[in-house]
């Protein structure tokens, strides 16, 4: 097989880290994220009704985190490290959507990979800040964090200029 055929075969092969990472990211939206969601779902709180459907716990968690960021911006929430991390970790989902769009419609860039890896670090920082409450996270949060790591690594492996290496 000549070199151009090998390059073409490699170019058409999907990046496994990206595919698995994006699949896990989508899956994470349907799996409980934090222990509080179990309680909210049991009592049918108005907070849960305002945040989103019970069958989409990732959206409920994202709305809660984004709500913290909104309250920080308009002064209704004290600016704590936890509140800032919670709000900004929610914004990482925008980068995942951008990564999916770049993958579908163009060549992903390593710079986007660096940003997604930073989001993975931001998501993982919650394991440090919640150290006294390690059982607060449910499988959805672990899947969500892992998805950022896999997508970031997958974007870092993508060629910059069409060359594999």
C-alpha cells in the first residue's frame, strides 16, 4: 500500500477518544449528577421543576450551576471560590458543543483541546473542594468529567495541518 493510501485510510478513521468522549458527554446528561438530585426528585421540589425535567438530571445540574453564575453577576450571590467554579464549570458545556461542531464540520484544533482539558481540570477540582462530602457526586458527574478529559486528549491528537503524527 502506498503512503497516500495509508494517509487517506488514517484520515477517514474516527478518533476513538473524541467519539467515546462525546458519547459519554451526551450520556452524562441523562444520569444523576449529585446526591441532592435524589432528594429533589423524591420530594418534587419547585427548584427541580424550575430547573428542568426530572429525566434530564444533567440539565437540572447545569441550570443550577449557571444560576449561581447569574446570581454572582447581579450581586445576589457572594463570590466564593466554589460558586465561581460551579458557574464556570457549567460554561464548559459550550466548549463541548463547539468541539462536536468542529468535529462534524471541520478540522478540530489543538487550541480547543487545551481549553477542553482545562475544563476537565476545572470539573475535577470539585473532587478537592468537596473532600469532606465525597459521596455528593453521582455517576453522571464522573462520566461528565471523564468525557472532557477524553475529548480534550482526542483534540490534542488531531493533526494541525492534515499530517498524521
